[in-house]
């Protein structure tokens, strides 16, 4: 019996408003379409992605997926600096007035973080403001909640290979109305290779497992997952003429929950949060699940951060649930800035049956001290760079046309970059 898993996704529509760009900004940089900047500031860096993820600084952190912006602002030449509290509250109060909620307000005269969300078209727009150097610079991180648009699908041949390799496949792009088991028409593209494979391999039998998220009562979610699996079975029987006894609906519900349909994969574990019956993963599948490259996984294996994989009868190396969980821990620790040596020490305590929570907390405090020191050095660097640019402007204005101003030949009063970016150790 082979297994494939069907996941439900959702479609969101986000309304936007226009905002004018500032003439002092570098070409191509612009404000978020719904949020203007503080007066007297220019954009110094800009990044926008149709789909990304961000962990907002709630306690515990809130993981949000969707359309993503990161926009950095600095005081314009001749502009007036606003106070950090004024900057943070301008944004959070605006969102609250539009029906949103303020979640974090940890801002003082030196800077800090403010966070709020507001509802738009049935979903939330999350806005985090990180303010530094007494208001000289601030960063807007904005995520409009949305599901990823699945643009890559399995072909029947690829589906057959994936089933042969691992015995199970996770399929995304099978869409249902929220809380219902009615398949949406746009799901036909994702289900087509399944029907084609069943038609071409008359002896093949599949178990269909429907998944829901972990919101709501477990009993209701279990019933919904069963209904969705049955709906997929009925679709394949009706559309492709597959015999009903070749398809067995499974029932997983939130024992193996979904979180939004982020990727396709050769294993149903690509959406798992660690269930007891996870099928073994080859290194390519583990790379897709964990977000680490194959070379990085091999490197972590050599360091002893993950265990040695088992081998199949055919000699393939396969990894289990423990490797997935350990890589998730490593990923989160690296995001916090812990070195591999520190992570290895945490793992040793845990592997010996201990709880390294106190050590993790102390290491996190040390890391925060390092980050604060780096921010102070970065502020000095930024101030020195501004001063140097003003001196260069004067030198360029004084130099006759066609004569070198020799900007880099004089003394530059800037801190050593090695000092500014020190602190992260391997």
C-alpha cells in the first residue's frame, strides 16, 4: 500500500493603498503601499518578497508567512530626528485605530521594538518597528498573511518515483473551503498526476490521508480530515474511473497537522511537527524538510549534532524523526546567534538525559549583550560614515573639474569593521 497525503491551502485577497515616494530615496526604493514613513526620513534599504516567513518578537515568537517587506529608514540630510517612542507609537496607534491590536511596546529614549497587527480582507497585516540609535534609524518589517502560491507540481512520472523511493508523498495545492470538505476546482492541477499514475499502473493502491491545521476541537478536525480524504477519493474515482477499492482514506487530522501548504515533497513528513510514524527520509528529502543543504547536513553529522543515519537494504542512507527534530533545534539556535560549539554543548546535555534550559538562557543573555555592543559600534560607524561623507562633499566641491579629489587617501575616522562585526563565534 503506497501513501500520499493531501493538504488544504487557503487563498487570501489583500487590499492596499498607494503612498508617494520621497524624492531623496534611491531609485527603486519605496514605502510599503499602506504605510508612509516618519517625516524627515529617507529609505536606506529595501527588500520585498512575494512570499517569505518572519518570526515576530512576541513571547513566545509568532511565526507568520506571507507577502514580506523589510524597509530601513534613516534621518535625511538636514532632516529632523523623531524620538523612538514617537516613531513606535505612530505605527502601532495607526494599526490599532484600524481595528488592530498592539502586541509589543518595548521602546524607550534609546530605541526598542514595537509590534502590532491589523485586519485586512479577513487576514492580518503584521508590522514590527525596530528603532535604533535614539531614533536615527528604524526598520519596518511587514508581513501580509497569505498562503504561498504553488507553482511547481509533480508529474505522474515524478510522483511514481517519489512513491517508489519513500512510500509516501505530500501533495499541496489541493484546496478546500475553510472548515469544509468540498474540493475547489483549482485543485484539478494537483490531482491530475495522481489520476494519471493510477490509470497507468492498474495494480497500484493508495492510502489517502487528509490533514487539517491544529485550530479547533480535535474531534472536529479528525472528522474534517476524514471527510477531505473521502472527497479526494471520490474525485479520483469519478474523474479517472479508478476502482474505489484501490483507494483507502486514512485519518490523521491534527495528529499530523498542516501549517499552510508551504512546499511539495517526496514524503508526508514535509509538513510534520514530529509524529511517531514518520517515514524515513533520504538526505534530499531531509534537506527539503529542514531548509539546510545536503552538505550542511553532512557537516552537522560529522560534528555529531545529528546521529548517523540508518541504511536501507539497497544501501541508501535514511534519516528519522529525531534528525528532523534536531535540525529544527539547530536552525532555531542559529537564528538566535548561538555558535555551533554552544549548540553542541546543549545537545550533549540533552543526550545525557539532562535539561540544558538554564545554559541556553545564560547563553542567550550573553548573545544579547554582544548584539547590544554591536549595535553601539554600528551607531558609531554610521555616525562616522555620515561625517566622512560631508567632508567628501566639501572636498569634491573644492576640487577643480577634472582634478582627483583623492577621497580615500586622507585619514578616515571610522572604527575597524572587524570590531563592529565581531562576536559570533564558530
